C-alpha cells in the first residue's frame, strides 16, 4: 500500500485510498486492543493469555487476507487501471 500515490491520477481518489488505508489500520489496532483487554480480565496466566491472543490475531489476519484474496478481482482491476491511465 505504499504505492497509493501511483495508483490514481485523481487527487480525490488518492485521498480516498489513503484515508481508507488509515481507517482500516486504526480499526485493526483497536480490535486487537479490545481483544487483549477482554482476555486480560478472563485469563490469569500470562503465557496462556499471550498464546491465545496471538492465535486470535493470526486467525483474524488469515481470515481477512483470505477474504481479500478471494473477493478482489485483481486481473480485472489491473486491466481497468491500464485503460483509464
């Protein structure tokens, strides 16, 4: 996502992409912090807490990555981007 400035010639679309990226980053951070806070109240053992939190974060990351991979038609989007450019 570091090449967002090269994805579009429109300033509006670039700003929209950057804002979306930042919004999803903040949402992911808040989700992890909320999961950690809930686990802190439920689990006493620090090792178990850390392991469960790691598995939850890795699992959530896997699910969101799989959703992205299976729902985004990158070939079509690449073709359309080249046509518009």
